[in-house]
């Protein structure tokens, strides 16, 4: 062969590529000009979609590893501990929502918001958009037909979901994804736009932030012997403040000023509880 691979090995590669196409819709092609192989992606495919697919494959690889390495469930309990959320309510809604998304159908359900003053659930009719997970909780971004806007619904507050015959009128997938790219957590304040956030971490704590970034837009601004400054662009929301507060005295908000003041005020109020 022109690339120095034995015929037998070449046939093996071709079978593997065919298996990837059949099982995962991954198309690997040969480029004769560069004398090598490349991953083909359709012109209309979103790179983030493919990254999500890769993440799912990584999770499957972990499961395959467990199946191959663990001889019994009891053995797994001896050596392995996973994050658990047995108490989560709402996981039974996932199959129905997933089917509705695949079939592009409107969904009706009862919803009891934690913030609502009334205890009686309201009936909601929505065009589902995307399902996402945050801190072991599942959420649905959807177009609320009655309110005429995008809303986020926690599956733990949802009950009796059912797909109705009505088809989704508008494909808003790009809008949902654009919103989620700029958010840490769930909450998206109305009219909010992404802001530049700069945080200063102690040298020790920075190791954790650099190995597991806050956000995909994270960059290192400067690094000294005592601290590391990082920046990222996100919408300012409750979840971001909570993430920052979790690092206690190991972090300082440098920008923007409104976020610095918000963290200062929350720390002040919290301190009063211990005086």
C-alpha cells in the first residue's frame, strides 16, 4: 500500500471504519493528497453537537471498562464510588421528553415552580428544545406556547408529561444552544448578555480550576508565585455566584464590579449569621 500498511492491516482498518460508520455514524475518509485519513463532518453539522457526541462515547467507554474489569457488583462496591442522586425526582419524565424531541411534538405537563406562591401546579404546553443536566438535576429548555418565550423547566417540578399531536412550529435549536453556551448552571435572566468575569485564585486552588475549567471560554490572564487570574465570558446569574462562593477565601472577584459587589454583599449577610 502507498502508506506503508500491510494489506491485512489495511483490511482491518477498513472494517473498523465501516463499523464506526454503522454503529456511530462517524465517517473517516482517506485523503490521497495528504496520504492520510481524516474525520469527515458534514458542512451543516455543529461542532458542539459532535463534541457532545464524543462526551457520550467517553461515558460509554467508562461503562465498557466497568463491564470488562468488574467481575461482580459486589466487587464494584469495594473499589468504586460514583456520584449518586437516588433521591432525584423527575427522571421518569426523560423518556417521554426524549421521544417528543425526536418526533418534534408539543408536550403538555403539570408544573409546580418552587418560586410560585400558589401550591397548585399549572398546566403548561411547550415546544421542547433541549434537555440538559446540571448538578445531577435534569432540565428542559422549551418554548412556552402560552407565555410566548423560551423557559427552563426542572424535571423534578414536572409531572404527567404527555406528547400531544401538535407538531413543533419552529426549530429553535440554534437559539437554545446559543443561550446555553453563555451560561454556568440553569438561570438566564431576561435580557442578560455574557459579561467578562475575572477571578483571582490562590496558587493552590488554581490547580483545580486549571484542570477543570469554570467554562469553555476560560483563559489564564496572569500567573504569579502567589495567585492565578483567570477570565471567561458568561451570563451573570445565581449559579455563578454560588460557584464562586464555594471557593471561600481562595478566590477574589476582580471583574465586573457588579459581581464583586454581589459576592461582597452575600458574604456580609452570611457573616452576620455567625456573629
